[in-house]
C-alpha cells in the first residue's frame, strides 16, 4: 500500500477526475455518449466524493457533491481505485471481489468501465505532476519549503503545471496545435467521410501508443 506524500491518495484521485473535464469530448466517446450521472465515493481519510455528470452539457466533474441525484453510485476504497487506475486490477475484478460497491444499473456501470480502462496513461501522467506524487516519508523530509507550503494548501484542485522555459512553451504550444489538428482531422473523417469509423478504437489506439512510448517500469511496483 502506498504512503501519503504531499497530498492524500483520495485528494489525488479527486483532482485527477477533475482534470478530465478538459477532455470532455473524448470522455463522451469513451462512455458511448451515455447521459449518466455517476457519484464516486472514495473511502479513506479524508473521504472524497466525485460526481461525473455526463447528463450536463458540457459534461462536468463536481468534487464533493452533496446531492444524491445520480444514476450510478460507486463506493470504493481510495487505494483500490488507485490500483484500478494504475492498471493493477480491473474494475470488473474489484466488483467481483466486492471491493467496488455498486448501486444502480449494471448497464450504466458497463458504460463507465471503459473510462477506467482508458485512464492508466493519463493517471500515470497525473501522478508525475509536482504536488501530486504519493511518495515515501524520506522523500517528504527532502521537500523544499515551497513544496511543503503547496502540500499544506492542496485541496484536491487540478495540479498546476511546472514552470516552462520559453523554448518549452513554444514547442509545447506547437505540439498542442498539431494535436488539435489531428483531432480535427479524425473528427472530420468520422462525421463527414467515414461515418462507420469507431472513435473509441481510435482513442484506444492512441492510449496504447502512449503506453508503448512510456519508459519501462513506471508504476509496475507499489511503493
């Protein structure tokens, strides 16, 4: 089991799902355009709640939502959700082992499960951001004063990006532009030319490509 570093495990999970709002169009494809509201409760200290609202336009992610108006209610320990998002176990396995408790339609869960299958690459990236790592007590003792202040004020909000040099900003801006163009071309092909193109397959291929390019050994072992 991983030990808490600069932020608790459940806070990191909450901030990860909040960041998914930025890829709303992709999320809708992953959940097959289902207009569902899923309330995820991560048990632990502190307990966090995340509402994935695909019935709203645009889709939104609400942290610690107090309402009970949800089509699907999922309750799970934070460390188990971490293992699912890290690719250690599948959501189906966690459900079968009663580590994942479900209230609502199984068909709604079936629409949501592909999101957990797609998440590991993004979750790995999220864990590598400053302030979001789950590190050891020894690494915590080596944190700078600035990092320590950030850890005390962390509230599960999206993790800010690291400072970039002018060259990095230019290169990353160009890559973002290329990514937008590729996404536009795929969308153009799907909606104007090849209407039978499966966008989920395209996103899955992208996910596999990202995973293949990642350095070997990342997240293979628990700390």
